[in-house]
C-alpha cells in the first residue's frame, strides 16, 4: 500500500505538498521529512532499533529505501541517524550533514556524537557532503537554507524555506521545549549558543515548524518565543537545566533499554559516564538523592509507571 491511500490509514504521516511528507514518530525515534521528488530524499532516519518500522513508514509515502538518493541528517545524535548506515548500504545514497558533525563522524568520535556518553546504540557511516551555514539545498523544486543552530548539538542544523516560511527545526524548537542540553560535551556555553540559535530563528519569517519530535507546529513564531523563554529560565537557574537533563535521559534510557527495577536503573545510571557528572555539576555530587527525587517527579507526572516492581517510560518511542 503506497501513497495517499496508505496515509489515510496511518495518522503519523502528513502530506506537506505533492512531493513532501512529514512523519511523526515518538520520542526515542526522531521525526522524518520524506521527499519523493528530485532528489528522492530523507531527512533523519530515527533510531537503529526501529529501522524496520522506519522503512515501512517511508514506503507508505511512496519511497522505497533502495531508491533513496540523499539522506540529510540534522545532527549526529542516535535518534536522528540510526538508519543512516543501513539505508546507505542498500541504496548507495549520498549522506549530508553539517561540516562539524561530518568531522566527528569521520573521526569515529563516539563522545562528540553523545553515543558513548549516554551509552546509546549507533553505527558510523560515510558522509559525502559537509553542509555550511547559509547554503541552499533544493528538494522537489523548493529551496531550503541551511542554518547552523548549535546549543543542543554542536553540528545541528535547521532548514528554512523562505518561499513558504516552513522551518525544519530538528531539536532546537519543539512545542514549548527543545532537546536536552549536555554541557559536559557541548560546553558550558551551550545554553548561550542555544539562545543565539533561537534568536536567529526568531528573526525569520517562519510560518509552520516541522520539529524533530512531536507534531507539526502551525504557529512557528509562538513556538520559538516559548523556547526563548525556556532557555532564558535555564540560563537564570542552571538547576532547572540540570533537572531537565537528568529527567530526559532517564526517560530515554528506559525507552532504549526497556523496563528496569529501581535497583537496575540506579546501577545503570550510577555506572554511566553522564549521570555522576550531572550530579556533580548541578546537585553537589548527591547521586542517590538526585536519582530518587527526579524519578519520583517522573512518576508523579505519569511519565514513568511502576508495575510489579519494574519501571517503564509511558511516552511513545
């Protein structure tokens, strides 16, 4: 089943125009933009565990993986590049990403990409084109400008189509939120660079936002303004940023690794590279207290459920 007939049965797929489709995934898997025109392109490939589901969704848009000509990666984090290596082997397609991320992928740097820091699954892949800030890419006759938007990721880009006002924002703009800030890898000035990236987007004539996670955002300026208010609050109170990091990565860990007992989750986090550092940076090194308080918050908010002694994330992966 291909094309519009299939999309009537799958609410995750939304046509943007005749040759461009937005696919909304969950929170472990990043969203996609699929271009069935020229070139046949895919923006972001989600998490490696769910490649088969990614392939099936793209096929419903009328594009077989073997026919992909170009993969555009908004940044090198595991939830955005998980299908890159497999899809490139099968299609022979080109892969393009910002020149900063290209550098670290080619050096096989699992720290700069976060994979080792957060103990994520990912595979290195060839990068054929390093994208520079301000250059244009044409997809199905529509020109998209590459905008370097660091903060969440050092090589993160957004893509902006001036003719329509459409913005592919990756993890710089979600609906009232954005991707986690990892200052240990991105630098202590990461929130300031995120603030600068948002200020740059706010100056554009944005209409609709296609975020890296969550649904299409019809009021782009309002979404950007909400994110600007959030990053300002983080800069004013770094503890808020620390809690955000711990809670989001706790949730991602449960999504990636499945249900855990409290003891299993504590052992995994306490032995990870990231959790002891986050506790030291933001919470005076109090690891057990940091674990207990943030886990309780997630349970109270309904983001984590505990059944028969095992913790599981309630968000869609």
